[in-house]
């Protein structure tokens, strides 16, 4: 019963000490989002991510968004991928993108359950990262902070999972 | 012949033979505009610095370490923190052995401290200090100052904040190992600064879901393993710094200082609503769903003392109760800046929860903070509760406690020792005699404003009035600390 009442609050944000706010499930995506999508658009741009983890375990889950609303949870990622974390450094590329502005939310699925694990207060307890080196501040960084504007050809960025 | 009471009370006499270490004094010279209790502590720490015995003789059976914690970094460049509670934790170790004492101190190497240091300024948030725009705050442990209390768990020392994980500290060299993950799925769950250790070794603690009427309950074995846990629904989203535990009950006193809005810094989200009174939630240790709520008149508090049950089911607990919140946003800032404070005074109070469901406060007119009891009586009936109190002469400048007290609820009397106007007295800690069950000592740190030095005094816990049996003086002053723990050798 208590748990039930509590769950309602998980859908919002929860305040931590000093009014530290962190959106729960910030990188959680709709079911099916993390399938390797076949490129359907004209191959014009490639976005390559260098991935750095501190533990070779589980997989890194990456969701790529092309708009602030989608990034903010009001839409689907344009691409998503699961990169097995077999080493401490990996790369993955999204090919065939339209030139434009993109942002990534990613997490390191240490336990391999396909979800961003949260503690009982709804706080993410698996490592997460955003494109453009953007950092969380009481929740995920804005689309603008995480955004990469890419033209034709390859653009590289790094996703560093700190803890 | 001069009594030890009059000897120690003559502050000038006490320190007449105590040469100051000029090198160490230089550590705080740059902070001469800040009140001494709130200056920046030693950035590189102290390593077993001998303390000078300035009075008396150490009891031969008293051997061990008094560990203490408290905020100790308040200024960077032209910045001063917004609240006393937000300074980085400095862990101090007063080691007593062979009749001597020495002092070590190290800052807890928190994520917060590292990020502030890298930025060259305070950027991380706290109780009364907002985060700088864009500061990386990914979870509570990023803001964890590990600055409030300490807990001994087996052969480790945990530095506690109240809204994040304990920080694991090496009890020997005071180095920091990092946040403690008590269980993988419970990472970053809040672990308050006031765990209660039952005589059987079980460690009970709570953590608040700040902003929501829930708490997380921790029941740890003496080795720190999570053996009980759960979410408790609270009657209000009150700010609760401390709680109380009896042999069979967990007691959550919920003051009407309530989270009403999301307004950084944290303390600005709290609203004082005295019309709602103070509710006490009592939960069974064995069954978290077995709950009872008692209603009491409004009052504000940071600290409880001990709690116990009487044979008829009455529950009693000490609480240092003020008529309104102290150390709110304004006072927490003013105290760092040496301003005059018009603080509400907490008074030693006994809360009584009766079997018929009613409750009352038994008030006293005696100011009190940092109440502690003999740890052998945790959760059991006690009559003497030790605390700091105000002496005959105090000022309105910040911290006003210059006297150590034992309040005896059975006799209704107080046993006090007043250090005088220029001394600030910190939380007294009871060190049990190693083999006499009814005997122990009270370890009382003080900060001497005139001599600019931190001291440690040992009292016979059954007789404070006669003054310390031994006093040691450190070479330099440390900022005031909050809470400590005695670890017998
Ligand atoms: Fe406290």
C-alpha cells in the first residue's frame, strides 16, 4: 500500500537533500526503443560515439533524439542502440542521418536488465551520460546543452560514464 | 587549596602555562574576520598532534578515541557559504592513551569538496546554499558534505550527512574511501546523521524523501549488513533531523516545519506551520505496518536524546524543543558572519506518549542542545541526559552554549559546569567505564575564544559540578563540531 502511494510520486520528480531534484527514469525509453534501426533516410551524415565505461559489464544503451520534445520524453528517439560493454572503451556509429541537430541520452545497463535501475526513491543508480559532455544538474541537461549540430560526413563525440 | 572547579573556571589560570604554537596559529590568521567557531579548518589536516595537558590527570582506565565531525570549510575567495550546515566535514580524532591525548583531523574527501576545489569556488548545493548554475548534480551524493556525525561500524568509521550515503573513513589515518553502498539496489538512499545503536548492536536509521511524506527505514546488523528495510508513510513532509528509538519502537517526531514548495536552497522550501502542531508517528520495529500517531502542540527541534518505554506502555523521549525553528536560512547564514542572532532557544523537554493515545510535553526552562546519554542506556530507561546549555553569561553572537549539563529527570535537578563567557562548549559524549556498569566519563570539547584553542575535557559523568578531571589544549582552534562517537580501545 505504501509502495503504491509512493509510486505515484515516482512519475514526477523527487527532491533530495538541499532540494536536489533528479528526474526519475530520465533515460528510460519506450519499449522497443533500443532496437537497432535500419537506416531509412538518405545517408548523409554519420555520428560516431566513443564510449568510456569504468566496468566492462552489461551494455551501454544509447537513444538518439532529433528534437527537444522527443528528448524531453514527448516522443520517440530517431535511433537507439545497445552496445555490449565488453571493454572499457568502445565506439558505435549512427549512419545515414540527416544533417541537423541531435542529442543523446545514454546509460550503462550494468545488470543487463534493459532498464535504468533506480533506488526505492526513484533515483537512477546506474551510470548515465549525455552527448556533448553535458552533465546532469538536478536532472538531465537540456536538449540544447546536449545537442550536436552535424553536417555531412562523420562527427565524433564521447560518452563518458563516470561512476 | 584551590579546587579543580575554581582552577578551571579561572580561564586565564588554566592556560597560563600553555604556550601557543605560533605556526599553527597562522592557519587561522587569514580568517580573522570570521567568528572563531566558523573559520576554515586546516586544509591539510593534523596528524597526531600532541595536546598539552593543562589541568589534572587522565583516568587510567580511559583509553580510546573520541571521533568528532562537523562542517569546517566556509569560505573560498570572497564567497561565504549561506549556511553553517553546508561546510565540508572535518573528522577529528582525539586519541587518549597512557594519560596523554593527541589530535588528528582530516577533511572528508567528498565529491562535493572535490568539485568545489576544482572550480576554485563553492558550486555544489547544500541545506542553505544553492548550487551554482550548471553545477554537476547527478544525485544526492554529489552534494553530500559528510559533515554531521560519525558511526563506528566494525572496524570502520562512517562520516554521515543526512540526505545521502555514509562516507567510509579509515579510523586510523582518517583517509576517505568513498560513499558506502549498503546494498546495490539501495545506492544513494538517504542515511540520516542520527542512527541509533541498540544495546544488542542493531543499528536503526531513517532517511527522508525530502519533499514527500515518506522515509526509508534502515535496520543494519552491527556489521553494517542491511537486515531490515522499508518505506514508511509519514503524516507530513516535515523536516526531521533526528528521531528516537526504544527497545521495540521507532519514533518519528514530525515538527510542523514542512516542505511546501520546491525552492532552492532546500531550507527555503520549508514553511513553519505551527497551527498544525507536532505529530509523532510510532512504528513497531517488528512490524512497520503497526503504527500509531500522537498529537502534540507545535514545537521545533533538531535533536532528541534517549527514548524508552514504561511498563504500562507509556513512551518517553528527551527533545530539545524550541518555539520555532532555529538555524533557518537567515540564522544559518548570520551565524557564519558573526551577526547578532535572536534565536529561539531550545529547552530540555520530555515528550510523553500515553497508552490512551494522548501525549504531552513536560517542559523545563533550561536551555539545552546536543542531548546524549550513556550508550548502555540507548532505548532503555535513563535518568541523566547530558547536553550543552547556556551559562550565567552568554552573548547573542551565534553559538551561545558555554556550559555542560546533566539533567536528572528522576530528581529534577541539574548538575552543571559553566566554562564562562569566552568558551563555547560542544556536544558531550559519554564514555562508559570499561568494567564498571554504573560509571563513565563525559568527554567535552570546548573552543576557547580568548586563547584561540580547542580543548578537550574529561569529567566524571556523575559529577560535573566539580569540573574536569583532566583538560588538554590543542595548539590551534578548530571550528565547532556537531557530533561524535567514543571508540574504546
Ligand atoms: Fe544532529
